C-alpha cells in the first residue's frame, strides 16, 4: 500500500475543509475548518453531519486559540535543570531520537525491556495515533504493557456481563423516547447532542429525569432532578426492580424470550424495598415509588448511563445493575427505548492487524494498571526505569497525584513526553517532543455514542517541527533497528488495514475508499437485537453464571463503598463545562470561560463548619490537599462535596484535586475509583 492515494488538503491555502473533533467525547462532531493563508481561522460544525448537525461546543469553537497558542511546543527539548523546574533547551530531532534510543538500548541490555513503560490514553481519539504504530513498537520491544483502564473499563465490563458487548440504543432514535433518564452524566457539558435529541423528544411530550450527586447544568435543565448519595446507584436500580416486580410492571413475555434469570431476580430484589433503598441512597421513599412507576408505565423509555457512576469501588456492578432495567419493561424492542452506556461495539475495527500483538510473541512482559502509575513508579520490582508519555498527562489526571509526582521526580527515571504543550508531566521529562494536532494528521475516528465512523485527512501543515505519534514511532523503530514491514506502513495503510477483514457484521458496507469519498459512514445496526446476544447464553443475562464463575454475585447486588479514612465528606471531582479532563486547562480563553475552580457544599454542612459562600477552603485527606472557592447551597446532599474540572496546577494555585483521589482499583475491569474518596473541609 502506498501513501497519497487520496488528495490531502494541506496544499490548499484557502477554503473550507471537512474535519472531525478528536477529543475524548462521545459526540465526536463533524467539523468544517476555514483556512486562510494556510492557517485555520475559524472552526464550525458541519451542518450535514447526521447527528451533530452543525452544533459544536465552546471547547471546539475556540480550538484555534489552542492550536496556535504561543505556548505550544514547536521543537524538541532536553532538560537542563532539576526535574520539575521547567528548564529546557532546544535540540534537533536527530539528537532527540538518538538520546532516547541509546538510553533504551542500554536499559534493554542491562535490565530488560520491561524496565520501559509506555503511558498513554485518548487525549486524541484518532485510532491510528493512539493504538497503531505505538502498540506495534512497544509490542516489538517487549516493554511493560499498560492496562488502559482509567476511564470506562469498570462500567464497560459490567454492561457486557448483562448485554454481551458495547451495544445500545441508536441515539438518533431517542427523539421518539417518552421518558429519558440521564443517570450519572452531566449531559449538557459532556454529551451535548444527546441534549439536543432529548429536547426534540421533550417537544413531543417526553419527560427528562436526571439522577446525579450534583445539581449541575444537566440537573437544572431536567424536568425532575433526583439527588443521590455517591456510590449507591445500584441500590436505586434494585429498588426500581422491586417495585416493578411487586406491582406487575414487568414485560413477562420479553423476559421469557430474551433474558435468563428473571425468576431468580424477582426473588432477589424482594430485599430492596423502598424504605431500605431510601436509607441507602438518601432519596425519599415517595420519590423511589414515583420513579419506578414512571419508568414502568412510560414507553419508550431510555436511560443514558454516564461515566461518573463507574468511578467507584462498586462501579462495574452499578452499571451492570442499571443495564438490566430496560429488559424488565421490554424496552429493547421499542424504537427510542433501551439504554446507552457505550456503542463502540458497532464500530469495532480490525484491532489485531492495527496493533499487531503478534509482535509480542515469546516475550516475557508484565501488565501495569495506569490507575496505579504512582505506586508502579515507586514500588514495582524490578523497577520501571523509563517512561514514555503521549496523549495523556498523568501528573494531573492520574489518582493519588502526589504519589505520581513523587515517582516522576525520580532522577533515575528516564522520561520522554510527546505533547502539544509543556504539561505538568512534561516538566518532569528528560526529553520533550512536539506533537501535531489532529488537523495535521490522517486518522479515522469511531464514536462510542453514535454509530458513525469518520475520516480525518490532513488540513494544515505540521506546526513548526511537530510530528504525529505514528511518525515518531517510525523514527524510533528505525533507530532501534526494528525492520519488520509493519513499521513502514503509512497512516493510510494502517487505516485500510483496520477497515479490512474485521469480521464485524455492522461494518460490512464500510471501506476506506467509500469513507474517503463521504468523510463519514454509519454502521448498519438494523440487525441489532435480532437473534442471539453476545453473552454466553445468547440472551440478556439478569443472572450471570460468568460472573459467578469469577467470584462476583451472579445477580445485580448493592455493595457498599469501603471505608476511606475518618473524613466526613464523600468527594466527587467531576468534569466542568469548558475543559475536557486537563485539555484546555492551560489555555487562557478556556480558563476565562470557566472562571475559577469551586467546591460545591451543602448549606447545612457549611453552616456547621462556619463556611460561607465564596470562602476559600482547604480540602484534605491523608493523600494530599488543595484549596478551592466554595459554593454553598442545596446542589449536593449533606455529606457530599463536589468539584468540577482538572485545572492547570502550580504551587501557587493549589487546585490539584487528584492529590485527594484514591488509586484503589474498582470491582471490574481494573477501573478507577476517583469518586470514592473522602475528605475534610475547613475555611482557610
């Protein structure tokens, strides 16, 4: 396969060109980039995109401020001062590659390839640049493997136990819903096009219910907001089941034909009576009855399952439990009914040929959970001696942040960071490499919410000397002497390979050539829920023998959160409106829109602690501390405090909320437990 079979847009200095939003966001918008004199001067939504239809968020509308930010990295750098000092000098790419590979060859010879660890996540959702040449390279090396579980793994595994894979309702069908439950998701800030679709449904009579720990923008938008104590969502779902069975609100014919375990479930949920569930969740008994009856009597009913509820010690079981609800009322057979946790199963491409795990054959390696990166850098034996970080910023996004930074500060740790900016992590690097933006690369994108795959062709030239992930790994492979043909594949080659021989029935009509013509194509989901599910039984598994075999309760079960120290408040550091994790937190325009980091606190708790609106408060536990401005009110229940956003951090700002979060591993999938920590709060 050869480069250049399709025409890129970089040579055209002026015009309007199609693009894709690369952010780790379910909406994955179609975009139009306006170019003048070779530079992007305006970004707008593509009005022809079938789902996003020209609507985009402020984050992306102001993306030009990010790609042309004067602080953006333009050249490779090497550290010339202490780690964390930010003292660097410019070097050439040749020196950078030689420095990296010389150090790695020495480590491989003296301590083995597992002394080297890649650390990445989906700061860019382009499949080629986050799970292509990089995976091939580290497989070939035999480096330690990274378990990339910081985001949706716990809930994904839990949902799969019930449904057999990441398959859910087509969001375009939710305009037909009559009841929409946003469960543990700040949809207005993190899935805005689901809000647009819900508004269409609302005009046709739908009611919108939001269940969350914080009355954020989505809670204020709802017809009914239900505040809930963190980590108790599975108890609420089981309480709904109790009422549905008790009041004959279930679809018995659906349960007989499409599920296994409904009789066991009926007996099991007797213990979750509304009074018991109320004492667990903080939700009044009458509200539990009202919600259950609304759900049982309204069709189509749709549940949007959010990311937040899985970031608890019981997060996998929580999502698994909520995923059972649509089956009880037969909503999977109703247009606009069902649920979405994620839809990436419809767009599964050929990961084997893209990532080439066969290159790892006969190599003895180890698996490091990314949520435990601080512990891994400080305690793993044999030790990690080199860290290569790309499309992530662990010094700000990883839990137990002080432990992470202590590990990064090790003088014997050789760290390379490839990024657009000198991030908090890059301050600890020995070598810093400048990265391209997504608009400078070819890549393909698969949404984990809607059913469209999209192609990004390069629109602008690389910024100064910046290079893409795949280009850097080709250079590293050549310098390491890896001469397998896989390292000579172009980005176009890899896209073609990923879209060929994938054995995905939903993508049979999708090919590279067709995608290049149309920019986006929809998976054919017409066969979903016809025939067998991908579970062991071929049905929706209300009772899961697979779970029992792995030591989990076979039936949905409420499991309380573990103790987390002698602190009075459950702490939930959720997302904010204008950042995406740490992305944009260092850009002046976006921080100005978000204003300042705040801690939301119940009015009764604040009164007891002598705290007033606008006070600066110290938030602490045995892991660390930070300082935030408090917002006092009734947006959270007593005993709960909520912050929003991962703000750029410095010793002066003291906004580092992940200094407080635990690095315990969730019940399923190796997931994170960001929202299961406890803190104390006092006025500074």
